[in-house]
């Protein structure tokens, strides 16, 4: 039996114990038409969603357009929400981003199979260019890997989402999320190699993003082995 809380026209039905602990009444009230609660919800996530778009779209006008579409879409909730607040919010952000790229890249049936460099046609965004060197390297590398893999890594490492939450955002099983994370790290490995060769930058990046530290140490160790490639798929 599933128990949910109802406010107005919206029922939030917890899908598992994790969700039951994290169901946010503010979301229910906001989606039920409470303007004050809706504004509070927007303010709570505004900076994170803005960064989400700024790291992926180089044109600042299009970022503003996406934010406007996101706010409009946020309140168009289904009657039942089977996930956490942040998963719902980022799910809306992903939906508007994919719709945007599909409209701008009509030759691509599924934009999530492409990289941001292909979809946005830029090596980096103004947001990324203004970051510290280690963050800039990471953001540039993330633009070179498959979009769905990049978003899975972003939500796992930067937003601290669980596998279940990421699955809800991406609309895939949890097992697929684990596959995306593994493949994403391999792709990120290659992308970092293609961009940066300075050991000092790699060390700084590993110090800032500890989840990358092991990967970057592996890259540097491979480089030091004479005659060996740092590509994990290269012959030994």
C-alpha cells in the first residue's frame, strides 16, 4: 500500500523509504497554486538551475530563454509525483534542455546521444571560461562526453543525488544510471587527456574534485610509463 499527502490538486506519493524521508510539503503547496510557496521553491533552486543551463549553453540569451521555459514548466505538475523535490526540479530542467536542443538540432532524433560540443557548437561557455583553471578543465571535458552521461555524473557528484533520483530525472532504470556513470568516467578520462597535459593543473583539479583524484592520478601514472598510452582502451 502506498501513502501520499494531498494538497489541492497534487498528490505526492513516495516511491520508497528514501523518498518518504525527503518529500517536501513546500513542493506540494507550490504546485497546488500557492504563489508564496512557489516563489520560495524557485528561489531555493534558482542558482543551481541557472548553473545547470550556463554550463551547457554558450549563448546567454538562450540561457535566459531556458530559465523562463523552466519556470513555466515547473508548475505544470502531474497529479502524482513519485520522486524527491530536487529530482522533480532537475527533471523539469532536463526536459526543457532536451527540448531546446531537439528544436535547434532537427537532424538529431535523440540529442542525449550527442556531446555538448556537437549540440551547442562551442568548446566552452562564458560561465565555464570565468571559472578557476581546474573547474574550467572539468567543464570543458564534460562538454566532450555524451550528454546523458555528463548529466548523470553532474547529478551524482555535484548534486549528491542517489541512483534512484538520477533514474527519475533521466527516465531510465537504476542499473542504466550505474552504466552511465561508469561510461561517463571513461569518456571524461579521454576528454581530459585531449585538453590538458600540465601535471600541475591535473593535480589542482584532483585536489578540488576529490572524486576525480584517482582518475587523474591514473592518467599521470600512465604518462610516466615510457612508451605507454594514457588511453584506457589503447593496447598495452
